[in-house]
């Protein structure tokens, strides 16, 4: 019986998902990271979008969740870790930059009403993809209005803090961002086309927040 509708992905670019069972019994999902009407830069070079990361989908607490498959860990290298860092207005961490990386971060909202981070930023912040959490409205937003070439826009996903914490897993590639919220409760995918020098990451908040734990890996190519 039909009860309610919940998108598999709250971002911009997610189409025609397909699933399969693997030899471990996991249900694995892949989707086309494109939409037919999207006028994106790669079209002039006769490319047709990209595929999302493979995701394991499963039911937990009567909710469908999605997480990147564990095999992606084999792409990790150059590990960095930070713990218990306060953010007041803006914070840039040394060495936290790149155009192909995975970021896992847990943020304590403390007394903030809005906080988040900007990825694929250039030095003047004329290019940036902005990820923001609105505490009062319990909404996470992805803003690609300044993400370089291609289409802009803002997408939002309803998500609640857990013990005042926001847990994000972010995969950044040269032309895409995929964000997993609260350990897979929601996912947001987007294609972005910033300049090659837009490699920065900056945290921001309208009041104090604390980065409880942050892990970062650079990512190798998945093509041998």
C-alpha cells in the first residue's frame, strides 16, 4: 500500500537509478548523475553526464538509507584528522584542500542557527559550492550558484540533528559533489564545474560550532 514518498536523492543530478544484488547479498544502487534537460559543459565534448558512486541501500529503523559502498575505501590515501576545533564565523584548515577527496565530519551545532562548509572554493571565493544547515528549519541545503560553469540553483533536504550533531560524508570529484547526511539518511548529488584552482574548503557559522571530528582522504582514480 502506498504510504508516503521519499526521494532517493535530494540533489540536482540523479536519474534512472538501477539496483542489483551482489554476492554478499547487498542491494547496490547506481544512477546516472545527469538529467535530460541539463545544459552542462561536457555536452560540447559529446559526453553524457556521469554515474553516481555505487551505494548500498538498506532498511534501518523503518527508513531506507544509502551509504557509499565500503570498497571505495581502497581509493583513499594521504589521511588527515582534526578533532575538537571551534569555528567562529570562518575557518580554513591547512592541508584541507583538493579536487578529489573524501571528507567525513561531525559538527556540534552548539548555539548556531546556521553553519556549514564551502567546497571547491577559489582564493577569492568567486567560485564555491556551499553546504549549509539551517537549525531552526532542520534543512540542509546545497547551493551551486557559484560553482563555476554550468547550471546553478539551490536544493534542500529535511534532516534532523542527532544529539545536536550533524554527520556528513562528502565525496568531491573534479566535476561532482555527493553528500551523505546523518550516516545515509539523506543523500544529495550535484555536478559542478569550477576552475582547476578552486580546491579550497572553508567552514562557516553564525555562532560558535565545534568540529568534533574531521577525517579527510585524497582519492586515487578508480580506473586502473
